[in-house]
C-alpha cells in the first residue's frame, strides 16, 4: 500500500523506519569490523561510552535537562562499567587501532540514534521486522562490494573470503532471529523510559551477560564482578528513580 502525502504521522513513521534501518545497518557493520581490530573489553568500553554520550546529547538538544541525581547516577553507572572492563582493556597485535576506535564510536552513535527512534514505535515487533527487511538491500550491496574488492585486489594482497552453509545459518539465526527479538523487546521497553533512563539502563547488559555466564557456563562469580554490578545498579537506580526535570520551554520571541 502506497503512502500518500497527508498531515498525519504516517509519512514521518515511514521516514523514521528508513532512517532506523540505515542506522541499524551502520551499527552492525561498523561493530563487526571494529571488533576485528579491537579486543572485547576495549571495544565494549568505547561502544557504551559512545551510546551514552550520543543519546544524552540528542536528549539535551531535544530539551531534556538532567538534574543533579541523574548526572551523578549516569557517572556512577558508567564508572562501574569502566571498572568492570578496565582490567581487560589492552591492545591488539601490539597497538591500539585508531580505525577500530573510530568504527566503534560510529557504531555506538548509530545504536544511540536507533534506540531513540524506537521510542515512538507503537508496534515494536512489526517496526523491528520492517527495519530488518529494509536493511537487506544494504546487506546485498555490502556483499557485492566485498566480492568486487576481492576480485580486483592483487593476488599477493588478496584476502580470501569463504562462506560455509553452517556459518550462514548461524549468522541468520543469531542476527536475523535472536537479535531481532531482542531489539523488538528493547523497543517495547523504551515506551516507558525517557532518553536518559534508556541510555543508562543499557549499562546493565554486561552485568546480565556476566551473570548468564556464571549461571549457564559455570564461570566464577568474582568479588570484582559483584562490586562492579553493585556500582552499576546503584547508578542506574539513581537515574531510574529520579523524577526527570521538566523540559525547558522555549522563550516566546
């Protein structure tokens, strides 16, 4: 069904879906290539910093002003996250890749934008499905680009790209199924959060992942993890439980 010009919100929703799919693609592709150049902890630290800063900056531009407890809570939560990953932060192949850092910053900003666009989604599962479908032309273009680079790269510098049936299947299941369900649930949760809460709440993801490793994989529950989880959750609670400041009204000229 074609969208006809009108004064309703439908064209805006369609535009947001196109923009969201672009941001989703940018997030995924830059994230993937960044982690080829960065270790896990360094990449996570850069990614989450970019997400928090981009979302809070956009929120500020939109008129939301943080109160003192929200600022304190955000700093405490991110400090706890930094303390969690800091022992593992290091260099890959003897040097810290500037290219990897830039790609991860772009990835974090793209995810921040994608998250904020999801606050207006009334049907999270449908919206997420449309966003994933709209990324398919970009994915095909990327595959074609990689293939052309491989074909025209000199033999001595050529990097062979091989695909296996199992690898493709796992990529579809993890990216197209598991990730899409997770993103749809995140869009659903966003409906009850303001931008700052959504930004800071994402710092709980590493804690949930770490606890999942303890429960399902048998990893050790260390004092370091307990301390970091406590700091992060305390910071998040300050932001979540704080009554947000009213949006500053524009002055009438």
